[in-house]
């Protein structure tokens, strides 16, 4: 964004900050007076950005006034928003950067200057999602002399056990992803405003929190609130720091990178009043899940949530960021904690310059963006208010298949047994009563064990969601310490891992002395980045796999992430529970989820005495004492140095610096995509959909994991066949997430999830029927046949189509399969925007109608004509080959989405702008 200059509508609001710094800002409160004072803080941030960027073209005066009049315009006024920066992670970032590289080719083909294609908005790209756990250490049954274990942290030269585990995984990561890393380095050299955070540093949302977030931006002596959008649903984490941010599609992110605003409907803002304080046995994760349940029940989908009340001051910034990070799981766009004294104290501890902190506080108070419990002006007015007493929250886990299904820890045993009996569905496994007590012998590393239903075979403290929070991570470490001292161990066949969010986590676990105890229980640091949380678990042992299959057992994974959709970890782990890090350790020690911690011991000490969870659970006072002594300013400074200097592998990596990327036709990682192949200077009118077949007939809650998997590539999949034909062995396949820069792989991976339930097939499988021939084929193979025959395709689905993580390939893949439209009962908002952004029409059944009520089998063909003048929410007539006709809603949110669809998607729209 350019600094404000003459010609801006609200230039008269520019003032100098009263701190002798000569820094300037827009004094937005003067624009609205009393009307401004009752706006929610998050809306005030939107208003400031609108005032600062109001140029009468991309952002008009009426947009500013609509935001100021939020009370009357919420839920229906469309406004543009210019975020201060963009954050990408490599899984979703690589397709964005590949698209920009391909756009340079397209602009040149149309006669334009490819050098004009640059991000206009500051863009940070973190390489954090390519880490896989190739090396880990199983639990050591006898680890003498723990206190004298030799340690070395690669980040801080502080003690850390077994550095070779981290370094080996990083070495493999660099070797496996060399092509991708070279492409990223080319991007950082060629594109202005692109900064790379190299692998081995940490995951996107945590590096954003610890290093990239400014809270208040300063650009050419102008101060304005920090804000961010990006291609990861966890972007919302920064809202806990008072930074407005949320996840959007990769296509929308590219538009922001290129100087266009995000378009959003002015949201309702739900005020969440927190009172009281949580009891000692409740972790931050329990608070998160408790708040998640309340907000999900309140129906906050598509809304902003803003926290206020006396209970907010009881929460640390890391507690707040953990809560904010979960907001995609209860459907909110974001959950905002305004900056207050707790925020400033946190920033001081993390090494913020004192002068900057003083200017920040002065500025935020001047524009009334600083929250105080003693505010004279009272609380803002909200669309609705939800009240939550923190005292009412109890310890819980979530599962066995969905993050919203919470189970109190005290009821875990009875609930799991109920799930065994229930019919197959969101919770049930339908195990016959006479088989629920079955157990299978397991011979592993010279010892014999028994596996039964509920056995834990995978336990991971992952880098997703909550190990940014020192309190829960230290609690896990202290629990491990007490467990080891009591003589407890984790069975060696359980695959355990610890993937910290950054070196900072390793540092405080190490310097607090708990890391050797976690290692003794098998929770060894495996690397820095997303791993188990995105399905990169690495294989379980053949002995375990064989035992599970022999007994058809419902075995379990326990992890401290926030996604546990069925089949995400691996095929044999049918039940997955989300838990706080200390509970992950506890269930690993127990070896089963079929346990009542209140009445059953975890094990026995050397004297044969029972050891219960309550005996080793650390008190809040113990955790706080360690936290205050270990999470120090020096830790954050060291991380910043690591980010800024990189490491030897990254610094020595060769990369081209040509204007156009030199595409390698032999590459299986980076390929110029085909989105621009038919690009013309001017857009054509939208083509009608004529005699389209249904590629897939799906039910409710189809996630982006179902549509575009991010984990390992199955040896029997279409993507595997493609890679094998190019000379790769299964060991070299890597994951779908790592190959998102190759449209051929990703198109073949579309709908390749083993848990995809297509009503045409009747059981989970990545298959469909090619109706002209009657063949049952892989989805890609069927789509390929349809395209050869010139037959357009649609998808029919139920409620919440596209829920889960934000993934642009969940739209790009179907588009390249030949899908022209999706007809669903409802959509996840981000995914629907993706469909529009790639050129797929999002159609919706009328309220109360669906495929079943209309008597549709999906075996018909469908036809639909678009009017010359499309309008948001227009109702159209769908006709079928059986003579049936019914009305559907063209679910475009606004005129901008219609314009993008008419251009054939956002990429074509932007490319034409550059040409």
C-alpha cells in the first residue's frame, strides 16, 4: 500500500502523534464521534483501513460510511478491506506463487510486460508444512542418568536431546523438497515484497505471532493497525494479540498480494463476555473447547466474535491466541481480543522496543483501539452477547471423528464404549457386542503385548494449535517428569512424537529441564513444522498394522491438534481424539482411551503402588512458576535472529533469477498450470451448462480433506500411477501437500480420499461411476473420460460442503476435472469463495429442499442457463433429462463475485488487468 497522499478523501483526518516522534495517523474517531465509540473494536480496525485507503476507486466514500454505520448495515453491506500484509504457508503458498509465475507467462503471451507482475502487498511465506517424521525415537524403557543427558539445541545452543533426530528430518526435508525450495528462493529474488521464512524455523501462524506481527504498523512515518489475511485457517491466531486477521482462499490471497482488496459483507459481531476464572485442573485447551461449544451452539458462522468482560484479563496472550486459533472450528470468521495491558506486558516480555511500545500505546489510545476494564465509555454495542463463566468449564477431549464432538474426560471410557456400539457415522463404529472385548497378541521388539479396542497406537504433541502455549506445553513436560520419577513408561509400539511450533518451544522445554523426561516417554523433538496434524505421521510398524487388521480393532490416535477428521492420520487409526498436551502424554502412558482416570491407575510404581493421573498432574502454581522463569525475552530474540539469518542449507541453496521461471518439463513438483491456456483479452459471456453428468453424489459435511487430501499419496491412486510412470518409487512420492505446485498430481489427487463416501458407490472409496459406459473408476479416470467425450460435470452434495481447512486446490482440482458447478444444500464460506474464484458456479438448493426431497438420483443429466445480467442470489431453473425442473439459487455473494465468475475466475481477471 502506498502512503496516504493528496487526493485521498479523508486526508483532513491526518494528525501528528503527541509523543514528539512526528509520526502521523488518521484520527478516525473524529469522523464518527459517538457513533464511533459504540463500534466493536474489530469494526474500528476495518474503518481505519477504509479511511486510509479511500481513493474513490477501489474503495469509495460510501464504503467508509457503510462501515461507520455498521449498526444499520451489518449483514448486507459489501465493503472492501485492504489488509496490511499477507501470510502464506508452503502447502497453500506454493500454488499461489506458481500461479503468479504462470501469470507472468500469460501476461507476456497477451502482449503485456511480465515484470509488472509483483505482489503489491507485503507477503511472508513460511516453509513449514513439508516436514514429515522420517526419524523418531520410541519410548526408552530404561533411561538412566536423565539429569546428565547430553543436549544441544540447533536454534539456541541450549540443551536439547538427540539433535540428530531434528537434523536428520531437516536433511530429508531439504532433499525431498529441493525443487520446491529452489522455486521459493526464485520467488524471493524475483518478486518484490516477498519474504521467505525458511524450513526448520516454525509454522506460519506461530512465526506470525512471535516474529511477523507488528500490532501497529509503521510505514513512511504513518501508524496504522496491523492486519493480515492468508492461506491458512490458523491465521486467526493473531487475533489473540489484537491483530485483525483471518484465512481466505489462495486465489483471494493472490488478489490481495496484487493490490486488490478483500471483499466482505460487513459481519455481525458477537460479543463474548467472559467472567470468572478457570479451576486448576482445566487447561487453556479446555477453555478453548468450552468456548468452542458455546459459540458453535450460539451459531456464529460467518460472524466476527469479540471478547470482553473481567474474565478476559484473567487470560494470558498465549491463552487468547489459542482461543482465537480455534475460531474456524466454531465457524466464526475471526475471534478478536483488543489490545490491553496484558497484551503490552506480553510484548514487553518478548523483546519489543520500549519506545515502540510507548508509541503503540499512545496511538491505540488516541484512536480508541485500546481496551480497559475501567473504560469510561463502557463496552461497544454488539449484534448479540454471549456470556460464559470460566468456572463452568471442565476438562475435555474431542472425538472420535470430529473436533466439535466434545467428551468430558470423566466420561471418556463410557463414551468410547458407546461409540463402539453405535452405527457407523460421525461417532459410531458398529462393532458387534461379542467382539468388543476382543484382544490381539502383538510381538514387538522381543516383547509380547495385547491390543484391544481403544488401544492408543499414535500419540503426538503436534505443532498445530496449542503448543504455542507455554502453560500447556510445560504442563505436559512437568507431567512427564513426575511420571518418569514414578516409574511410568509408554509402551514402545506407540508412535510418539513432539513437533514444536518453533525453536522457542524447544528452548523453554529444555531450559526448564522437562525435555529429557518427555524424551524418556518417547516424545522426542522430531522437527519444526506441521507433521501429524496434516497427516504426515510416517508409517506405523508392520507388527502393529498386522495386529490391528487381524482383530479389526478400533485403535486410537491422541494428538494436541485441532483437526481429527476420519482417515486424516492413517488408515488403521479409526478413532482420533484431540486433547491438551498433558492429556496426550497421559493417554500415551495409559496405552488406551478405554480408561476412567478417576478410578483406574495409569500404572504402578516400582513398589507396586498404583499411580493415578491426579498423583502426577502439575498444579497451576507449578506451571506458572516455571513459565515465568523460562519464557523470557531472550528466547524471542533468539528466534528472531534465527528467522533473519536462516541456516546453512537455505543460504547455500542455488536458485535462478530470471524474469520468467525456467519450468522443467521433467519436474514432478513444479509445473506451469493450465488455468491460463484459453485466456483471451476480453471475457466471454458465461456458457450454459448443458446435459451435465453428476461426477459425485455426496452427503453432508464433505470436507476439503475429502476433496483435496494433504497427506500421503496412496500407492493405488491415480497420482501414484502418474508419478510411477515418471520413474518415481513410492518412497519418493512425498505428500499431496508437497506437490501442490504440480497441477497434474493435484488433479489426480482430487477426491482421492479413502474416506470419500459417494452415494453412487455406497461405501467409502475414491471411486465413482462413469454413466455412459457403466464402469466404476477412480474419480480422475472417470472425469478424464467425460472430458474426452466433451461432457460437462456437476457435483451434488448436502450441507456444509467444503468445511475444514482452507484449500484452493479443493476448488482448482474439480475445475480441472471439468466440474462446471456444485449443487449443495449449504457451503463453508471460504470454500464457496474458492469455487467462484476459480470459475465454478456455486448453486444451492432452495431452503428445505435437497436431492432426496426432489427425487434426484444423480444419474440424470442436468442443464442450466445463465441470464445475461446475473445478480447476487438470483434464482435459476435447473432442468433434468427425466423432465423434472426445479429452482436453484446462484449463490454469489456480491457483484464482485459475479464479475470474477464472468471473467472465468480471479486469476483470469487479474491477468487481464496486467495486460
